[in-house]
């Protein structure tokens, strides 16, 4: 992907909406395009967190092993982010990420993004605020899921 | 008294008096949910409903329950109900055979704001069996498609096996200017659709918030979150409508069982605008 196209794609991604141009420039130097095939596993539960992805096309399932089965707990697609834990230190993956469709994404080395955040706190504030909003959204969704609101007890009119 | 006079249905009927109706079909929708169709007497006011209204269905000798009408409001020859079998009365309803009789009272309550939505886009947000009370609104919009802009139907369910009206839902998604997206809370590894709560679908919707009317029906927690999120995304609160459920008994605001703040849900609801009902959404139901 050409640098100018990279900047355009980064600017259009919801995660970076409103990010000052100079910081988009910084990120564009770290980003690289990746492709995954359908059913390819991007990472497994327990893998060390390393890359952070902005998804451009395709669909990814976050899966978790349950006794005797594997369940999908969330799907991510174009406009979503994958691997936010790589923006933290010494973390490992909580889920398996498997492609339900061919996926195109921009990847960043999480450690290098964190280093940039350390060097430029204003950039760091922009990134961490977005990361916090993302984590809060995922937490809210997960809480709702755990309430199991559609179970017969919580059902609407029978 | 002439035969013709005795066969004509009354223009009005005592509100507590059920009309005997014949069951014409019971079809299985999912592992625990069934669609029951009954034939009311021709021309009887019991079949003249607005989308969003409900009936009281009575299994003789067993009990009576409020059930939303899930069929096409333009079809007056039959009444359709989608029922989840979770208790004694619902079990008895879904195990009726064609030719059996049940009692019906109604229709009761307020309806979806289809007239107010004319000229605007409509966002339908359904959760679980909450799609059933919204289906008549969808039928009505599709029947008068030129009166509305975009139609977006978002539907969340517990798992793939709990999704209602699957073929019909897929067909809606193929219509012009219509977006139909479903999601489940938990998917098996063979599921290729969305997984996540229904509010995660909002970011995939293409419409102008100020020119959109939202109609939400599902578990109350899901409706609270959906309404809040839509408001945060710029939908004017008065353009957000919710269908509430409480312990409805009489259907006419007499008994008080379904009181919610100053409202009787059976009479003033079940469909409320968000500003009307918002102060009472966090009240614990006794």
C-alpha cells in the first residue's frame, strides 16, 4: 500500500477518527497491510500479545474454549479493531481469533505504538483514550451478553 | 330474531368477554417457539388491530395471557401469535390442534407510530421474541413502502437456533432500501453470522439519525441499552419508541397489575415514546 493510500485508509478508520494529521503520519510509518484466509487463525488463547490490527475487510470470530466445545463470543469486521491487549505490557491473548471470511487489515507492532506513546504523551493520550473507549464498549457488550437477557426467564411476552 | 341478525358480530363487546375463535394452524418456529393462527368470526372487531397491539388469549379451564399479535394487520380473516412455550398456559396454547377453540379478548393497547414515521427512515430493533410484536409494523411498512425512506431491521437473539422467521428475515434483507442484520449472543463454530449484542450492529447502519424513527422491542435491559445508545448516536428521544411488558391481566387499565409509574401498560402502552417511559425504566418490577 502506497504511503498516501495508507494515510487515507488510516484516517477513514473509525478508531482513528479525528486524530491529528501529524499522528496519522506517525502511525502510517508503523502500519503494514496483512491478509488472512478464511478459517485462518490469527492468534490463539494464551499467545503473547504483539500486534494490534485495524480491520479493513472481512469478518473475524473471537472464540473461547468451553468444556467440550468452542464458542464464538464476538465477531469483528471492517471498522473494528483486534488485539487491543497488545497496547498493554506483558499480556497474553484471552481468545482465539479465527477468520470467518478472508480478512484484510492494517497491523501495528503494539510495543512500538506504546513506545511512541511514551515519547509523545499527547499522541499517547489520543491513542489510550481511543483504546479505553474500545475496551469500555467491549466490556459493556460482554456484560450484556453475560446477563443472558434472551433466556426464558428474561423473555418478553411468552 | 333473524338468523342473519344473530350471526352478525357485535360492534362492541364487554371488554372482559372472550370471543371463541377456532385454531387454524400451529407451526414450529424454533425449539421452543410456535406460531398460532386463529380464525375470528368474520368482521369481528377482535381482528381489527394496529401493529404493536396485543390480545388476551384464553385457554378454557387453564388461564389467560397477553400475547402480542405477530401477523399482517391487513389480513382480517385471521389473527397470528408467536408464542414461546415457557409455562402452563403457553404450553397449552402451542399444543392446540387445528379445529380447537380458544378465547380471545382485544385488541388492546397502543401501537407503533407508523403514521409519524411516514417520510422518515425506520429502524427496527428487536431482541428475542420481541421480533414478533414488530413484525406487523414491518408488514405494514412493506405494504406502504413508498411512504417511508430506508428500513433497517436489527435482530438479536440468544443463539442461532433461537432466531425467529429465518426465511422471511433473509428475504427482507434482499429488498431495496432495506437492511436486515441479525446477531446472536453466542454462536457455535459453524455460525458465520454476527456474534455480539444487538447494539453492536448500530455502527453498521446507514441512516440519518434526525430523520429516523426507532421502534424497539425485546427484554427490558436490551431496550434500555438500545435506546441510550441511539440517543447518543443522535436520534431525537421522542423518535425512539419502546414496547413494554408488565403483568397484564385485564387489558383495559382496570385491575392495576401492569402499573408502571403513572401508566397502565395494557392501556397506555405497550408502546411508549422513550421520554414518556424513560423515568420508569429503572424501577424494579414487584
